[in-house]
């Protein structure tokens, strides 16, 4: 029986990474995720597993260190919050274009600009629609509990290595800062040099017994660059087919459907409790992968319901994907708070009543 | 069983760590727990608050609009959270520095003099444990033994010498609530 | 005696280094890059480092360095080579890790990464080609462009009041505790080439010995950007570049 611990989401994530057998972390402090680097420095994994931990000079340097580590076939990651993740976008584009597996964590805070340190989900577009330049995607996972902050570390890396693509954990200040019970995974050994050579024959590990390996995203021949792009797109279609994940709660025969991810999905579960007391039947779809987006699952869950409310800590971003999912067959509305403010459950219920029931 | 608690006061009063100790105590009793702080460097010296939920079942939202119990340790927090206590709920406040006491009559209001008790104990670090003792007297959400067990588990060995002081403060809190 | 009597293995006195690919380089005639590439290939071969060398290519004219030097390579985003090299070396400490960067990459967009990698004393070697101009993008001003020098973005000559001063970044790096070896060399004569080779070899050995960061600046020409024939470009370099960027060791501990 594994020991149950009480931890912040950010701390659980750091522990999970060590236990996954991570090879390296490169990051730069920013609220509300600095506990990731602080926990790693406190745990000193270089003394135990041999994992590298480095406080870089900037987010720009950090993401390029991750790019390099991934190029070496290593399990490497970085974490930041919204403004820092904006700085990383070029590097994420390079990682995607070089077909490298890497894990990036964004514990979102309110923006735009320097904004606030309080929770937000306003980086949905940035995370799911590219962020950096060019036609690429990162797999985006949205944890809604401390346990998921822990579990999505291994899920993220496994998917990143399987598809040779960046994976992002898109959390927010609530999930990062709150403490909950968590069961950490068993410590796994880091892969040996030989195992990395076998798993990642493309990695820059020194050209012993093989031809030179080159990690690059540069291809000046347009036809070859188009072929590269088509290969990326085939991978993305594969990911969409195999890796779309969501949680459905009481969606069968519901009057209205809520769609929310991360911390907002937690608040929506309370909204469902409050609504039930008033005799309103609410269902909830919680996308776990924001890209690929669970469009089909939402379309199925929406059949027969009178309306959909997306609840987001932004001005209405995910709602665009929900509208596309139901193809205007069901009315879709949005409720959100901005700038680091978080709606209370009764506030969300009142919004639902105003937008759909008492309109 | 489900208890939704807000603890609020000045940064530096031990608000967040009191919530943490309560959460750990819940963990010792195999309860589901959530600890959600107001966070960030601006809390230092400003106001700090933490929502703690203990439950026998899976906890939904860590963010609440109403609380079963509010523990408020300064005037600002009293002004902000008095109205957020559910009817029939409990409000505990420390009298130190309070110029406008709570007015609601549909909730149970308790006032304590924990700050004065810290002066008597000559230990200002004991403040939050005194408040916690007082809270547990009114609302036995967790057993005092679980609090001590939680402390032993979470404090590093080198700080275990602090446990008797904390235990004394906890009992002191129970006592002042009886007064 | 015809030519076939001469071209025999026993008569061979010079050959292409094994780690320099037999391919056409895209560099302009007279460019220093080809010479420095050859030196790196030779040194890696002499050090038996073929299996453990990992190079980091820049953005700039040398972006395709990996097509010419036959070891594992990572192509870095513009200016990020020292950060990339940092991670490679930290994650694979047994490897010989070097960056190959131009003046725009190293001393403008990548200044922070250069300074901080050296300040951390990362066990990497940095080969820095300083030709005082942006070659690949078409001859714009570099941070190292001399005062009065004409470029595409300083068509009337670099002016201190408008464009600031030429940056002697190697002198800056030499101040840092993490830097163990900082030197300035050139490759415009056979004697200079030999000295440059010894310097790069020393930098590579430092990487393997874990002595800290080494930086070898090669003061170079850019005939296309300077709009001078190769020989005249060398003359111009001696006359003007060496005054601001004098050849010699800046630090050797």
C-alpha cells in the first residue's frame, strides 16, 4: 500500500518527475509555480537518481536547454507560468519541428502582459492553437487535482516519447497551489545510455557505431519542408485518433451541459450539487486533453440537452472548440472571470440560470 | 461528514500553516482534504486566507462561496467573511484589534483572546496553535491526538523538540474557549 | 614521369580530414569558416573524439556546419547555442561539447546565454567567428562592427552616437570566474592557422577535463559583406580589426 501524502500540486509534480526517472529539469522562477524548482532543489535528485536540475538565466535559455536535452533522447522538462511560457514559444516550435519529446508545464496566471499572479486559464489558445510559429501542436493535458498533477507527468512524457512531440501540462494557480492527498508512483530507474540509444536512435548521443545524427528544424528545400509538415500532420491525426481524453459526469439525460477543464471543472462539480438542490439536472464534460479536443464526446453528451455553458477563467476561448464540436446544433454560452478572479459555485449557477433558464 | 472552513488574518499570523496542520490532521484520520491558500509574495504583511475542506467523500470545488466555519483574526477578514458563513454556522474571531464585532444572529459567534494568551505563554509563535485548539473545542472536526500525530509526521526530526510547545498551546486554546 | 606516377599513397603529404565531409561548402571563396571547420574536423580526429563529440550549430552562415563536420550536431535557435551546449554537457558529461557561433549569434541575440554559460563555468568550448558583419542575412551591422565600417544597415559607416560601440565580448567573458581559457586568434596565414588550431584543441581538451568554459575567438573576414577580394580583406582585417580585437590570450588558467 502506497503512502498517502498531502502536497501542493506543484510539489507533487516535482516529486512525480523524479520518480518517473527524469534526466533533467531546466527552469526559471515565476509565481505561481516556483515550488517546482524549489522542491527539486530541496530533494537534490542529482545525489540519488543522477537527475540534473538547473536554474537557467531565463525562460528562453530554459526551453532551449529542454530542446537540447530532448535532442539527446533524455526525459527533460521545464515549468513556468504564463509570461514565462510566452517567452518559451519559439523553443516549443523548434521542439515540435525537430520532432522531439519534451514536457512543458504552464501553471497559468492572469494576463495579458505582466498581469497578475492569480489563477487564469487564458493561455488556452496559446497552448492549443500553436502559440509559437508554424503548423504544429503540443499534446495538452489539463489536470484538475493534485493527483492529476502527479499522474500527468508520466502520461505526458509517455505520450511525448511515443509520438516524438512536445506535451504540455496546462494547469493554473489553483491546481498548482492547493494541497490535496496524493499517492506518488514508485521510483523508476533512469534509462541507461544503452536504453536511450535503443529507444531514441535519432538522438545526439555521439555517433558510436552509426552515422552522424543531426537535430535540426531547418530545411531550405521547400518540397522537403512540405513533406516534413505532412509527416507532422499525420502524427497529429494519429494523436487525435488515439489520445483524446475526457471525463463525463452525469451527462446522461441532463438538462444542461457544463464544459470546463482544470480547476473550473472542480468548481462546476460543486455547481452541479447546488443545481441538484434546485431540481436542475446538470451534466459535466471535463476535457482532460485540450489538444486533441474531445469534440465527439461533447457532441454525444450534448444530444438532447437544452444548452451548453462553458465555464472558463478567460473571456471565452474553449467555447470556440465547443461550438465547433456541436456544430451549432445546441446553444453554447460562456461564463468566465478574468484577471485572476475566480468565480464561486453559486455565481456560476446564477450565470447558468440567467443565460438559459430565466432569459 | 463534510466541513468547509475559511481561516483568515494577517500574513505572519500563521494562517496558512494553521490550515496546513488542520489538513494534515484530516489526513491522519483518512479524510479527504483540500487546502487552498491565497498565495503570492504580496501576502507577506498583508492579508492571508486559506480554505480547508475535510470530508468523508471526494471533494468537488476548492473554491467556495459559503463556509460552515470561519476563523478570522483581523478586522479586514471579519468584514470580508462574516457574511460568508452559512446560516447556523460558526464564526470564531480573535478580539485583538477588532473594533467592530460581528453582528449576525443566525450563526454561532465565539470570540477568543488568543493574542493575549500568547503573551502569557511568552511565545508569539504559539498563536495559531492556540486558535486551532479553540476551534477544535467548538468544532471537534479532528481529534487533538490527530493534530499531534500530524505534527510528528510532517515536522522534520530536528524540529520535534517543538512539539511539546505546540501541544501546550493547543490545550491552552481549548481552555480559553472554555472560559 | 606522368601525373599517375606522382599520385600514389606513399607520396601523399596532406589529406582531407576524415571528419570533414567530401561535399561542396556553401561558403564564399576566401571565407574563414572553411578553414576553421577543417581545423575542428582535424582536432576531433586527432583526439579520437569522433564518437563523443557533439557540436552545436548557430543561426548564421555556419548554420549548416553539421553538413560539413561529421559528428552529432544540434542546430540551436538564434543565440541559444551556449544554453543548448549547457544541457548537452550536463546530461552527458562524458561528451566533448562545443558550439560554433558567429558574432550576431554570440554577441547580440545570444549575449545572455554566452555570459551565463561562461559564468556557470559550463564545461563547453565556444568557437566564435568574429567577422564584424551579419553574413547570411546580407551584410548588416553586427555588434562587433567597427566604427566607421559600412554595412547594409550602416550605409554611411557605424556611428557611436547612433549605433553604439563595437563590442569586444571576449574581454567581457574573460572577466568571468567560470571561464578558464579565452583567446583571440585568426586564420589569415599558415602560421596563424597553426596557432588557432592549438587554441581550439586546448579548448576541446578543457571541455573533456572539466576545467570550465573556453572561448576561442577567430577574428575573420567576410569578403562578400566587406565587398573586398579575399587578399585585400585579409589586409583590411590586419590593419583595422586587429587594432580593436588584438590577437593573443586574454585568459589562460
